[in-house]
C-alpha cells in the first residue's frame, strides 16, 4: 500500500465516500476520465462538422461515456481499449477551440472572437482580458493544498495568469490581475508540465489560476495530447521548466507513478471559482476526475461590491448542483472574510447543508488583506478598508460552529493541518 493510500484522511467516511473515484485514479487503479473519452469513437469528421453538429455529437455520446465511467467506478467493467481517432476526447478539445471564436467559456458570455493571433486583428478583449494565448505563472509540486490533494508528493499545480472575477482581496492578486505575468505556454508545453509532474509522483494535475476556465481551450488541447500517447520532446520539457518553481528540487520521474494499462494516467483536478458557463461544464464533465470549487459569496450584493461579478450566486450554485446530480467527486472551499460571516459564510453553509449535505467543505481561515485591500500595497483602495484585517478568531469560531449546527462535513478538511502525522 502506498503512503498516499495510507493517509489518515481516508478513514474519514465523508472524504473517502466523496473522493473514491479520484483516489482510485490517483493510485492508478482506474483510468482517468480522459482515458475513457479516448475509448469512444466519433461518428463524424471533426474539421468538416459545424459547431452545432459537434455539440449534437457530444450530446449523443455523453450517456455512453457516463455509463462506462459508472461501470468502471463500480468495478463492474474492464476499461475499453483506445478507439481510432477522432474520439470523444478530441471532440472536447475541438469544441473548446470553436467556443474560443465566440468566447462563452464563462458566465460573462462575452461572445468575442479570441482566436486570431495577437496583433493580427483589432480583436476586442473580454472580461478576462485575454486573446488566444495562455500564460503560466508557475507550476510545481504544491505542498499546501488539502491533504487529499497534496498527499505526500504534492499536488501537480499549474497556475495560469488573469481571471474572470475581480475580487478586491484576491489572495493571488499578483497573477490574477496581471494578464502579462508568466510565460506564454502552448498546449504541448502544458502537456509536458503535467506529464513530468505526474511522473515525478504528484497525486493529481491541479488546473488553477487566476482561474483555469478562461484557458479552457489550451487546457483541453493539452489533455487531448496526454490522452493520445504524448511523450514530451526535449524542447517541450525545456520550455516547461522555465516556469517550474521547484526545478532545483530533485524528484525521480518514473512511468509507474502515472500509468494505467501502459499509458499515461493522472487525475485531473479543476480548481476554480466556478463561474463557468453551462457549455464549459459539459466539456469538463468528461475530463475532470475531481473538482475543487470556491464558494465565496452569499446571495446578496457582496459578489458585485467586492468582485464586480454579476449573477455569481446563481452561477456557482447551478454548477455545484450539476456536480451533485452528475455524481462527481468534489470538495468545496469557503474562505471566511472579515465582516462577511452573516452575509456570505452563513448562507453558503446553509445552502450546502440543504442541497448537498454529504459534500466535504474546507472552511478556510487564512484570509489576509491583499491586493486592493492591503494598505501596504500600492493598489490599496480605501473603499475596502473593512477588509484590511484578518478575520477575528470569533468569526472563524462562529463559521465552524454554524457548520457544526447544520451538520456540514467540514472537520476533516478544515482542521487536518493541526494534526501531527499524516499516515493512518
Ligand atoms: S473566458 Fe469569460 S471573461 Fe474571458 S472572454 Fe470568455 S466569456 Fe469573456
């Protein structure tokens, strides 16, 4: 049994029950979802078909995918061999490219064409301020995510630049508010990053930002490469190492860390603000093995006033309901903000208790004034003075007490770092 399998958190029924598929893929006991999509052939030619026809094909094949995934998850089936190209995996990548031409990756629904190369046209930019290029700020074995994700070898985390929300207090403001941060990264370089992190022992590939949704086309193209026998050339590996934050640490890469039935295997983790469009969710459903949604703001005006984001509550709750209805593996993060326990923490926890009482929640106490809320930052805006402090101990205690009263499953994720030792 591996150290990852012996983590004490797996003795927690809520976590073991909620993350069974993810855990099995992380241990290479099951093929990742992208491997299942790779086994389903298409009934049309990708390049000739209209976008409407491609969506219809996705609609037609999704039930077959779900049936195969559920049978594998329940141990009732053997994985199917790869199908001749093009497959459902290629279809997902192609649809993301088509969406880029009228971008509706997220709920802003800007409908602008992000596909022309920069400088070639006077293309407008959407709320995320991005054209077609994706930039990676850093990637590494993340030692700070929840224990179920960081495990013993770290979470293979890839940080993208820019964001589709405008949280005044953003805890990653250096990359989310600076679209030019980092290095322009192709799908092949991205695949090389993921490939190496996994072979070095990372328990998952953690797509995050800023927000990963605005880079959907590049991420899905990288996953399609990984599912189609990709092995990085030296040039792609060298390009990948430019943004590698822990490149001077030594990890021994080995195929056994990331292979299933002789091909690359890794659980894909969607670590996002969950402001995705319904169309993005339909694609991600077929490729993400586990989800890590942020659920920050209550149903009032806080998302508008602190993040300039309309329709936040309805979008995030709709997407969370999809995870529940689809039977996906996920854990929820809620960051407790100063003076926002009544308006945000309470309604978020009450919604979770009502709609998905089995969902594991991490009630995060690490908020610190940052970005426009940090008086020591040149960007500081006095309008956010109420957020220029850490939450009081009483606020964190009230958040946890309310979760306990509601029966929310939060203890294991929220308090795990206070426990000595991580193996059972
Ligand atoms: S990703 Fe979202 S914010 Fe960016 S252009 Fe597309 S719809 Fe607009």
